[in-house]
């Protein structure tokens, strides 16, 4: 995941340094993140070349991070699921919706780079 490589590490750092979550909470969060990544990979895709840079890379990575943080903070499964869904929905519908034709500058730039 080229554009999303730092999302999980930086959220882990925030969980350690600002929320002071113990290692058990962090591990639990990483399992939730892995579950979201697995769901995305098996039902859509995670590679920018497959499904687009915004949706496939940063969208899935931020959904994973949201689930990780919610799980680590001890929220219910429903809240963890909603956290991931809200983030992914934003990436799909607001930032880079190539189906609906609403594409902002970063996605256009990535698409241009991909064509070259």
C-alpha cells in the first residue's frame, strides 16, 4: 500500500504516547484492523491499481486504523464496525467517487501518474 504505509504505525504511536494504552489493548486493536483489511481484500480490494488510490489504499488503511483505535479503547463491536464504515464511506463517497464523477485533485493526479 504505497500511499497508506504510515497510517497504522502513526495511530499505534498515538495509542501508546497519547492514550497510554497497554500492549494487550494494542494487540486487540491490531486484530480488529486485520479483520477490516481481510474483509476489504476479500470483498473488494486494497491495491490502488485494482480499485483506486483513495478507496483501495488510504480508504482501507484509515478504516483499519479507525477499527483498531475503537477496539483498543474498549468499544463494542458495533462501534468498531461503525468506525471503520464511516471512514471508508467518506473515502468512497466524498473524496474520490469515480463512479459518480466526483473526483478531487489528488485522485486525478494519481490516475494521471498511473497512466504514465
